[in-house]
């Protein structure tokens, strides 16, 4: 993220003290009075506290000092002066100020390690020749892939276990690279607990979408549904702060990435677009409820209830789809 430049010293005024009576005091912020101190016309023009030659009507939302366009720094509400913005940044914890893309947060690192560890077990169990192409479909089903007949028979845990399985080195490599890029900023913005909730709720609902809309006898694996969920949460986080130029820019980047990845998802036959779309929509919903709405005193409750509602929705859809498959297959 770009950093705003530091403040510059405004022009200084020479100390001009006449031999007679002292001049009247200047209004705060360098106001320019009209003739006779502005008392005849009743009009007072303010100038920027750093640039005395710049007339302005905008004030810093924190300290109230008048600021010109050069000194305006976008804030969550209105504009702040450079000094207030610098002081606010210095008071934030380092984790909140380091919203860089790339690198690994603690939870992101754990998720990447877990996926890699499971992939190593896949390769060892299936034989070294499966490194590039991945295990066979039967082997993946035996290891916990999403497989509709098995879920319909009661193995609902596959809706979660499938998030840690991958079909080959390129598959896991691309997904972990995407997680490495998206995970840290989302984890920093939402915090670890809400990040975990967004990731697993999105991944669960992505699996439910694949189970509900996908073919019955084709297994599916991968963490991409949960990663699409992080992309959706990133979009919503910046959308709610779109008045801030940096958040608006992030929102546009997120939209571009979503369009590109959805085009790829619908273009490649082996990609489960249902999981991608389901994860994206789930991530947008989870990202919204993760911050909550309404008064701060009730936002935690709204977040918990909102996440629970999303999980309940997934459970209802999964149970209904399972019943339909059992009726279709006669099991």
C-alpha cells in the first residue's frame, strides 16, 4: 500500500512588530479577515494551517484544523491532516499496519502446511508416480474426496475433508500460491478467529454447492472453494470502505481477479465451477457478517448468528440433496 508522504513545513511568517500598538490576534488556522478584521462584512475566510496562501473550508475530522487539498488525507470518515494521520498510524499495532499482499500470517501458514502435509501423504499412499497427475479417482475417494453417493450414505465429513485433498502438484501449487497471496491481508483485516470462520464456512458451502449441483459419480477435491471465499471476503471488506481511495482500488483489483478466475473456471472442463461460485458467494456473505452490522455492542452477536445461519443453510441443502440421491439410487 502506498504510504502518504510526511508533512511539509508551511511558510513561516516574519515577526513584524510595529512600534505602535500590537496587531490584533489572528484567528485559529490562519483566518484571513476582511477589511477592519472582517467585522464589517461578517465574513471570515480560513486558510490551511500549513499553507497560509491556500483558502479552504475543509477541516481535519480529528483535530479540526483547516486543511487545503494538498494536505487532505482520506480517512474512514472525511479527511485528516498529515499529522493526525501519522499519529493514528503510529498508534496502531504493527499487525494492523502491515496489510501487504504476500507473506504468511500465522493461520495462513498453518493452513498451507496442513494442505502440503496431506498432499505428501497422498503421494506416499498412491505411489511416487502420482506426484504430477495425482492419485486416481478411487484413491482420492478412499482418502476423503467429495463423492456424492458416499455423502448420501451419511459421510457428511467429506464436505470438509475434500478441502485438504488435491489432484496433483500443479493443483496444490496453484491453490497454495493463491492462499499465500490472499490469506495474509484477509487474516490481518478480520483477525485470526474470523479469518478461520470465513475460510471454513466458505469451504463448507463451496463443497455443498458442488454436492448439490454437480454430477453424482464424479469425485471432487481441492481448497479452491475456500480460497474463492477469501477473495469474496476481500471484496466485501473493501466495498464497505470504498470511500477510501486505497480500499476502492483494492475493490477493483478483487473484481478483476474474480472475473478472470470465473472465466477460467467455466472454460476448463475439469474445474468444478460450482464450488468456485459457491465459495465466492459464501465468502462475500461470511465477510459481511464477520464485521457485523448495527451498534458495536451487538456486532459480535450478529457475527456469531450470521456464521451459524450460513452453516445451517449448508446443512439443510446437503441433507436435502442426500435424500434426493438416496431416492435416485435406491439406497
